[in-house]
C-alpha cells in the first residue's frame, strides 16, 4: 500500500461484496467500519512517526483473525533446507519488500539469525512479499524490523516465527532439531532485546566504556560456582565500592538490563551457545558478546548493591540465567575446539530449571543442537509434556555412564504434586538448586563408576530398576536451617549439638567441632572452592565458625541479626543449607538433605550418581500385602550430603549391592 492510497478490503480476506464505510476522523488516518470479527484498522501514518513498512495492523478479536493472518504460501522445504528472508527497501519512503529463499543448511549464503523473546500473540503489523502475500508481525518483531531498516536497505535474516511455518507441526518437528546449526552457520547472531529506554541506554554506555578501558576490564566470570551461592555471598556485601559513583550507577543499569524477558527464555541458551559472531542490540545500541559478558562480570566483581534486590526480582533471575548461559557457552566452545561432542544433557537440564518456556517440553527440545549424542527424544509436539520428560529420563539413564539425572529429578517447587515418575525430571517445576555444580566444584563422586545401567521394569514402564548400596536409615531429623530468623537458627543449632553423643563416638570436642564446621558448609567455601580440615584457610574458617556458634548460642533477639551478617561462616551456610535439614542415621552418619527429607527415609549410594540419594519405601497396598512375594517400590525423595561418604567411601564397604524399583 503506497502513501495516500487505501488498500482493497477484499485483499484482506473479508469476502466479496463488503462495502466499508469511511470515517475521516483525522488527516492521516482512514478508518473503516469493518465487521466485529475482524476489526482491521488501515492506517496511513506520517513517515516521521513510523516506517511505511507498517501501514496497518490487526487486533485479534474474532475468528476471522486467524484466517486473515496466515494468507501465505510457504515454499516447501526438504529435510536439510531452511528458509531465509530477504528484505529490500528501495527508498526512504518505500515499503520494504520481502521474499523467502530456500537454501541448503550445509552450505548457506550469508544471513543473520535473530535471537529474541516471543511476546504475546497479538499481531499488529504485516510484512509484504513480492507475490502479494503478507505475514503478521508482533510488537517485538515490528520493533526489530524498524531497527534493521535504519541500519541498511537490504538484509537477509532467519527468524523462527517467520521462516518456520508455525501452522505446520511436521515442519516444526524437523526444523527444531536444526536450530543449533542454523545459529552456528549464520554470518552473525543478532540478540534483540527490544526498544531502548533510559536504563538500557545507560547500561550500554557502561559496556562501551568498558570496551575502551582496558585497565578496568573485569575479571572473568566464576564458571564453576553455584550461582545461588555466589549471589548470596554478595548479599549485603561489606567491602567498600571500588568504582566511582557513576560506575556504580552504570553497574546497576547493567543489572536492570537483565530483567528483560529474553534472559530467562530457555531457547536463547542454544542460540547464544552455538552462535559465532554475536551482537547484543537494544534499540539503537549495540555491543558484541565479549563486552556484554564483561558487563555481567563487572556486576559480579564490583557491584555492591545486590543486597537491595530480592532473590526473585526479574533482574536477579535474569542475572542468574545469563551467568549460567555464558558458562555453558564457554564449555561448549571448548569442546568443539577439542573435537568433542556437546555439553552433557544433565548440565543443560539443570540450567533449564531456572528458565521459562511457553511449552515446557521445549526445555528438552531447545538443547538438541548443543547437547551430547545420547538418544534424547527429538522434537515431537504431538505427545504430552509428561511423556517427553519420561522418555528423556529413560534415554539419559539407560544410555551412558552417568546417573546424575537422578540428583535433578526430585527438584522443583510443587514436585510433590507431580504425576511423573520420581526418577524423571518434571521441568514444569521451577528450581534453583544446582547439585551438579557442587559436584564439579568439590570433586564429589559418592556412587563411583556405573557398571550395570538401570533398566525400565518389564512389568511397568513407569518403574526403573537400578543397583544401589545402602548407607543407612535416617532416624533423627533436625529442624530446617533458616539463617534469616534468629530463633529458627538457634533451634537448628541446638538440635545439631545434641547429636554429639550419637555421632561423635570417641572424638574430642575439638575434632567434633571440626566435623561440624566442615559438614555445615559441605566442605566448600563461599566461592565453592574445596575447604576442609587442614586445608589452607581452614584455621580462619574455624575462627569464623567459633564466632558464629557463640553468637547463635548467646543471642535470641531478631534485631541483633545484623551483627553476625558479615561473619563468613554465616554467609556460607545461608547460601549452602538454608531451608535444608541436618540428619543422623542409626549407624552414626551425619548428613544434610533438602526439606522433604523425613525420619525413616533411607540413604543410598548409587553407582554412576555423584551424590547420595534419599529414597522412601512406598507403603504396600492391601492387594500387595496379600501376595506371597509383594513387590516393594521406592520413591526418590532428594539428593543429600553425607559426611564421610561423598568421595566413594560407600563403594569400599562390604555391604552388598541391591536392586530396587523406583516408581
């Protein structure tokens, strides 16, 4: 539609014979009264207010909407082809004209792959094709096209919402596994964060300042640390700011940039990890990924204001997700350079628990292009999410040498209401636990090498047979830690100290205190580096532990909590074991487990799993009790830390292996 003319209503699919009534309410807008089910507004906006590309938009208020927006014939694809979108603008006031081009992914021409966050389904504009077809654009894509139009008159892009026929399930299922290659083989990946505002502009100014200031280049991200531990270690940071006030403002703007929805989406992990030349764009501002990563690192190393934000603030959640994403990218790129296969699925699924997805099955499908080669189910949008999760668990547990997935399967708020087998992850839940990060940091290997892979039970596909070695039964549970509530912390400590007669045996008081000081931090310092009795730094930690213990035993008033918040032991346990419970077993094991742990649960070492697991025997039904040989099944409750059993000690015990049925 050119400037100063109107579009044919019949071209918009409203049917023959309809005569619109013009309503000239303003000089620049022709408003037609259309059927309620369509509600299309045709607009002729001045070029100084909006691009001539976007001359009309639709409000999806009725059934006619879906018929109107999909009026396009997609060129067919073979299994190894993709569509890219060529866009050309012939003049300042000209409408951009688009054309699909089908190209082989193995040897494609130059194109830009766009990484962005899908917004709501309201489509407010259209792009026109040479053959007269058109496709709708959401607000996010409208803003993106306007930004690209300002940069160049011709460009070629791959955008999933446009280049994949979203109405064709079969096409989506064979294109989705190609997305890792689509991003890795693009000339560049453009991360589109949306239009800019004052906060984002200041954040990009800060990153560009970092570009030009080599002396203030921040230290690299701490790749192995648990994000939760690292973040909480900075909470109420007591050191003095090392930057000027304007840099502190830039750091805070950098943090607030991370509240953009893009940072929490699961698909963007693969898009950034697989991509080569990555540009991060917000409005008219742009930096490359290395300088963006420096900005994230600067928050870690220099920003003193994290304590002003709650853990569930969108900026903190985005900070969490982007930190893990950048770490996964580094691991993937290193593996590619060494000629190895992709990142292990367990690492990716651990990160997926942090992320958001419109369809939670995409928390599996979104990693096909960067994950290892185990036979995880390919994209299939015709089966239930529950089936995807169970098939994924079966593929990972029964094909390989690791059962670490079992440490993740219990996780997530509302997991106790899940209908999925307890040995399979329910990625509909949301969690920030990172037991595998702790394994990597500490070098734990409680279960040792896997010799006999588990199998799906022949009588029930929802039950898993696996070999285990029993450590002991839990018979004492202490109150959960709550370091932010003085009375609860006092109750937990009092209960732990009362275990001495049961656990310490012939240990001296000093040795008992050493055992507690190490176990309560799981043998890891504030940065998740090993810290055990006799190691460098231990004497200072014991001094901090003694100070903390004396304070807890002598203070009962909540208002005095601030007096201990700078104590290092207090800071570590609040990140490491808050909400968790300590426990003792009948044979004298001392451990720490997540909140669901109960008396009567049994702790097992499982070959192939680097942390001990807490299992719970299922009560037998009346029918099962009548059988001569009732089948005992077990529920996976959680992973746990057990003092003296984290480095394979259980495998040296004479106790025999058992075969259990997990349900």
